[in-house]
């Protein structure tokens, strides 16, 4: 493969990383907004949170992307930058899943914690910020880790609307070299490696979060297997 | 307002308190579904008085504490603390439902220690005790820490300031919870079965701490407990609950040694058998 073709892949990789990282950040905003809205005492907020979650969980991210890229400009005269459209479509989708994670984790904080916060006369907002969320966030991280990998894989959808991500780059390389198995094999490994990096980072985050509750996360399976052999030896 | 019947029982302890109607429950009722937990209950507690609530489970004792802490709303009736109603405020001479601000003002005089400790796992011991004084009472960080250290020393945990709750035993956690409650300088301390989740030995640690507090302070205490010896030692008055009503109210010596009601007698026998 020539240096120019490598470049396609490399630039595509950067686009894929941008889509994943910005998509995750914006998705997190949607997830918290909708997840907390669904727990609100306000009916309207609850309804909006519910409508968003149900709608975007059921919608294909690709169809949303078609709308943002092709329908918005022609019907509403709004032209989004392609990368932004990609980030928006992906984050709307992943945010809907994340909202359920947020809602579940907040509801899983024991009632006794809220009661203790009331007994200390914290305001409702202080209860949320100082007591509930710090505990709930720890419980969210493993699920968010899954969501992040889902998001990474979903970024490949943007190649359909000619955003030059990793998959798009690979298609160019394949078209010009004719080496289908080699190029797509490389693509396979590339996504796998990125996913591995993300899960490792999330795992570190999980450990740090657990430490913030004075807990330790048991070492991973491989570490445990080795420890067991040591112990039995 | 009707004269609460149970208050007439008087309350001589080692330190005599008069029932000045500091806390007044007036015609309080509460049902959960079909189950009537409290039935038109009226009673009052004097300031500085220590009252123990006893009775079989489901007789409404814990509900009383939870109502004072605003964790469970009464269906009807009023609760007054000092000059203020807890769930109502007076507007143009009429009692209306209290707003959040009013509730917080009255609630600020009260705090509670729970059966399950309920320490905040995301905060170290010291911060568990300083967080509310700083952010609710508006104390400075230094002032709050100094007071927290005093209180943690008092409960015997001056060396655990940097520990997380998950690193402490149940008895230690409960003592931190007591320090956390006292750090709010409450007028009223509610103790809801604070030793029920503990082994006897750890329970004894906690009860010793509470005995000291009872002796050295004039905090009004309402206590739900099955630790009868503790109840006898610290309370001015014991209220016996059964089926949502107070069936007997008397100083501990009287109620434990010479209960007037047959129901009280059988209840005490069953509890003493257990321990």
C-alpha cells in the first residue's frame, strides 16, 4: 500500500475518533438531561424525557443521519457541517440509551441515602449533587463503557453519507488496491484495537470511581487466574 | 387544641422536665393502604425531655419519628415544633399547607439517626460530619472541621477521619452517624432503632455513646428501641404503642416494673425473653 493510501486510512481514523469522542460528550449531555428529566417531579419534563428516549431508541441512527444531511437542507434550509451532523445523529441515538442508564443508576441509590440527606436538611438540589449523583455515576460507568463501544461501531454508518471516516478510507483503499480481504482485515483489527483502548480507559475510570466510594474493584479475570495459580503453587 | 392525653403522665427522671408542649402531635392519623398505622393520635413532648417509644413492630413508633423528620406525611392532623407547625404555616390566621422553605426552617431543628446508619459512602468520615454544617448551616470549613473532630473524638473515632464508611464496622459507622447528627446542633434528636442492625457488643458501644450524650446535653430525644435497659437508663418517659395508639405512658421505672396494662406486660415479657 502506498503512503497516499495509508493517509486515507489515517485521516479516516482521526474522523472516527472525533465522531466517537464528541459523540460521547454530547451523548452524555443528552443522557443526563433526559435521564434526570424522567425522574423529575415536573410532568412536562418527565414527558419530554420519555418522548426523547423512546423516540431515539427506536430510530435508526442512519435514518436520523439521512434527515440531518439530506432533509434538513432541502426542506428547512439548514445546512449542518457534515462532521457535526454525524456527531449529532450518533449522540442523539446513544444519548437515548444513556438516559436509561442514568435513570436506572439514580433510582438504584438506596432510599436511606436520600432520607439521611433530608435529615441533614440539604436542599433537593444539594441532595442530588452531593449525595445521589456521586454514587449513581459510579454505577453508570460499566454501562457507559458498553455504550461507548456501541458508539464507536456506529460511527461506521457515516461512511454511507460520504464522511471520510475509517471505514470510508478503507473502502477507498480497497477500491484502488483491489485487496478486499487485506483491507477489511486491517479495518477489523483497527476497530478492535480502538475498542480495546476505550475499554481499558473506562476500566481505569471505573477503578477510580470505585475508589471514590472507598471500594476496590476486583482485578480482571486474567489477573485473577494468575493470582489463583500463584496461590495454589 | 385538645389536651394531649399521654402528656398527663408526667415525666420525672433524674432531671425533672416539665412538658411545655415543645413537640405536639394533634389528632394525627396515617394509613398505608388499608393498614391503619396511627389512629387519631395526640401527645406531646417537653423540651429537653427524652422519650422512648416501645411496642410491637407495626405499632406506629417509627412512623412517629419519620413524620417529625418529614419523611412520611400524616394523612390528617397537625404536628407543632416550638412555635411552628411542621406541615402547615399560618397565613392570615389560617393554617395552610407549608411551602418547602417553611418545612426546611422547622426541619433544621431536628435530625435523625437511622437503623442502617446511612452514611454517605462517597465521603470520608470527616466530610460526612462537616458537609451539612458547611453547606446547610453556612459554617466555615475550619469551624466545621474543628467541631467534627471534637465530636468524632467523643464517639471514639478521632483516628478514623480519613476512612471511608465502607472501611468501618457497623458500630463505628453508627457512631459516625451520631456525630454527624450532633454536628447539626439539633434541638431534637430522633433515634430510630439505632442498634437493631448491630451485634450485641457493637450495640453496647453505640449505646454507651448515647448515654453520655443524654447525660451531658439537654437535647430533646425521641427514641425507638428494643434495648430496654438503655430505655430505662436514659428516658424520662416511656410510651407504649399498640395498633397506632399510645396505650400506656409512664416513667421507665413504673412502666418496666409495674405496667398497668396487660398488653404492656405481655409485650415486655416477650422482649425480655429475647435478650
